[in-house]
C-alpha cells in the first residue's frame, strides 16, 4: 500500500500539471473545455485573473456540496487552490504563438497533458474535484444517470461562458471527444491501489474537476 506522502506528491503534481495545461489551451486561443469557457467568460467581466476566477468558482461550487451532503477530501480542497494558481503561472510564462500550427501544437499538448494530469489526480484517490463532486452528488441524491447530470451542467456552463465571451472552438470539440479516452488510457499507470479500491467512472468523468 502506497503511503500518504507519496499520494500527496502525485496529487500535487497532477493538480499543477492540470492547471498548467489549462493555460496552454488558453494561450492556444483555439477553444477551451466547457468549464474553462465559463471561467474565461467571467474573467472578461471582472477584475480577476483567469486563475483567480477558477479558484472562486471552485470555492462556490464546493459550497453547493453542502445541501448534497457531499464530503470533500484533501484533494478536493487542494484542487480549489492549486489548479488556479498553476493556470495563472502558466499564462504568465507561456508565449502566445502567432502561427496557427504552433497554436495547434499548444492545444494538442494541453489536451494530452491535461488527460495525464487528470489520471494522476484521480489515481491519488484523495477526493474528487469540486465540479465533479457536484454532479456526483446530484447523481447520488436524485438517482439519475451520470451522463444526464454531467451533460446538463457542462452544457449550461458552456453556453453561459460563450455568452460572456469565453473561447469556443475546435479545441472545445477536441477536448470533449478525447479527454475521456486519454484519462482512461493513463489511469492504470497512475492509479494507487488501496486495500479496498473503488471504481472511478473515468469514461463518464473524463477529468478531476
């Protein structure tokens, strides 16, 4: 059984990589995943950075766990802070390329890296991200399917984010169709085997947020 310090190290590595690869997708300007369309849309209208919006939204979503009686883990709490800080760091150091092919490489690298980061985070098994915990709680409380609640929430934030000026494009579609398979491929190599392992709905969840 892997000890807690190693699990925490994997967790933090996964969270940092997740935020950094979010920044790669932002700087590609070719489209973001639904939640980041929402984050960027809000950032367009407030005096906060993209990463700060990620942190604030994560904290608000975590508050929505209370009526759902969801219990956060240490990974849930760290998720709220670390991903946003890493995203702002990435945006500050990544130079936005002018050439389309370089932006495409940045997008693809961001999506693949994001999937690898998601596998590291999920594999540490220290609690779901606040956004995934929201639909997990709704599934548990209502008895409806994962697909229904995940789709409803992500379509809602995507539409709101788009109306607020968030970037929707090829990257949005590419992320939607590829992130689940990437995480599922990487997860067996990143998962920590506990005494009583629990099945993670990777195909549906796709990411740790």
